[in-house]
C-alpha cells in the first residue's frame, strides 16, 4: 500500500529496551500513530490499534460508514481508499492536549486528489482514547465540505 507516495513498510512496535517493554504515555502513543501514517507504515498503525476499537469518522466525511470496530476496518475502509484517492495525503497534527487516557490532537489534512488535481487543506481535531498502550477510541472532527470540495 502507498501513503504519501511511499510504500508501506513495517516498523518495530511496541518498543522494547532489552527484555522490558517501554511504556509510552497516551500522547506518545498518538504521536507514534501520526508518525506511522506519515511513514506509510501500515503494520505499525495496526500494532497501535486495540482489537477492542471504536473508530468514528465525521459524518459527511467521504469515508464515513458508521463506527468501525477493528484495526482491519480502519485499514480497509480508510487507509486503502486514502492511498488510492490522494497524492501526498497527510494528517499533520501540530499540537496535543492530554488528560489521563484521552488525547486531543489539532492539525490539518492535506493532499492532492488524484481524480481532480485539487489541493486539500482542512483543519481537524481528533479525540483519542488510549487503553493499555493502544488506541481504543478515535473520533474525528473536521470541515467535511472542504474535503468534498477537493474530490470529484
């Protein structure tokens, strides 16, 4: 699979130091998710997602289809279509707020739609929940009209 013009390559997740796993904060888990997306590293993305998952794209978002319950649904219903429909797609988070297991990330989507050649820039807020070192919940907030304007 290709994301941001790069072939998806595996990375080591979770991190280990010797025989001991390094426990990451909730913000670090979420930052690692964005970094894996940026690298086009689908195995690392999947490794960061809990098997007990609740993933909800904003209603009106082109890839919305209710709440997904597995990492495989996130890959099949979101990452694969994004890699097919966009060149240089990115979800660039630039600030984070955290309280206990919840993280809010602020940033912007960007990319160029392959069918139209139109550029995308749409600010977002993502609400994450991290349980036992893995992402257990995601809710997307974005201006879906901006995304749809870039698409056919």
